[in-house]
C-alpha cells in the first residue's frame, strides 16, 4: 500500500528539499516505486531532478486549480521507478485562488485519489510557510517527516508547526502523525551539534520517533542541484549520499509496522 509522506518545516533552508530529492532517489534505487510532488513555488525539487522548471506548463498548479488531472502532470526522471510532479513560480498564486474554493484544505488529497496505487511512496516537498499549500500537504499525507537543522534556533517555531498539525487533525479530521524527526546539517563533533541533538531529544524523545540516521553537513549535497542531479547520482561515495541511503534503509525497516523497528 502507498505511503504518502509530507516533508515539513516552515523554517526555511532546513533540508526539506534535499531530503525529498535524495531520500526518494535512495528508495527508488532500493527498488521502490516513488513519486515526488513539488508543492513549493520555488520549484527546488523540480530543479534538483534536472527539470527546467520554467519550461514546464503541466505543473502542480493547474492540478490544484482543477484544469488538469494529477496524472497529466507526472514526469518520469532519469532514475528508474522515480517520477515527479513539477512546480514553478506560477504556484505562488495558488494560496489566494485556493482560499476562494470550497474545502480549500483537501484539494491536493482529492487530486491524488487515482494515482496513489501506482506507488510505494509519495513524498510531498512542502514550502517554508504554514499557508494553504502546507495545510493541503498535511491533509494529503499519511505521515510527516520533519527535518531539523542542527543550529541554535532549530526548535524555534516548532510549537506553531505542531499546533497546525493538531488543527488539521481535530478540525479537518485528518491526522498525519510524525513518522520521524530528521537531524540535518548535523555535526556530532561540535558542541552545538550535540546540544541541538539533546534539545530535540528532550522536545520529542518521549513520544516521537527520532531517526537514528542523521544527515551530516556535506558540500556534495549542496553542489548536486546545480548539476540537476540528486547527490546519490552526483557523488555516490559522499557522506551525504551514504546518509540518505541509510535513512532509506531505516524507513524500509519500518514497512509493515512498528514491530520491525
Ligand atoms: N546536509 C547538507 N549539507 C550541506 N548543504 C545542505 C545540506 N542540506 C541542505 N543543504 C543546502 O542548504 C540549502 C537549503 O537546503 P534545502 O533547499 O534542502 O532546504 P529547504 O528546507 O528545502 O529550504 P526551503 O525552506 O527554502 O524550501 C541548500 O542550498 C542545500 O543545498
Ligand atoms: Mg525546499
């Protein structure tokens, strides 16, 4: 059965897109069928897979406005088993348009209805805000991964994010539990890195899963998008590549329930 996972944190630059691109690639290389939906007007996940975002018209935007079906916007990538639904700046008008429709929070979920069965995983790359695009992403997902950058303000805004998820659960009756907290840009050798890790553990550790895999700061992860490739294809030996492969294995171990942990 498909698992739909939103990659979520309204804090900018914490590694959401890097995670969406490389974790999906890793899972596809491990034999899973994966779709990435780019829900960010910045279109960084689209670029990260080498798609020229300004040349595509069939993006997630006309899907959300009901002009085309989601299936029509799916593009295959160079990676076998991995497809994407691209995005670009046109999506920036969507917040206002969606707000005028009935049931503005569940438009993505409804659009995804027919396609879900073709995939093992669908990842939604969410923009850095708590607006309608993000709320649609939470409603459409079965669970969320929250990347947290290991820096001083890491947990700032986390209460607002948890509150937004709680409102989606109670008001829209659409729970989307945390699949895992992912430490990104993490360096266990620095005191700050270790401090942030222990703060995250204190904040979430009792109740939520914190992935055992952490993502190190690795320049190859930052370089790869300019080559239009996931890091896993750009430098297969890099520490970033190895970390995302390890994370994919950790997620595969969770398949079939908590017993496999
Ligand atoms: N582990 C890492 N090591 C080094 N650079 C990284 C790492 N993760 C992300 N980066 C770089 O940091 C920047 C922000 O990462 P990314 O785009 O993945 O964050 P984001 O949360 O999607 O940002 P936004 O909120 O703007 O969508 C990018 O330039 C990316 O290449
Ligand atoms: Mg992003």
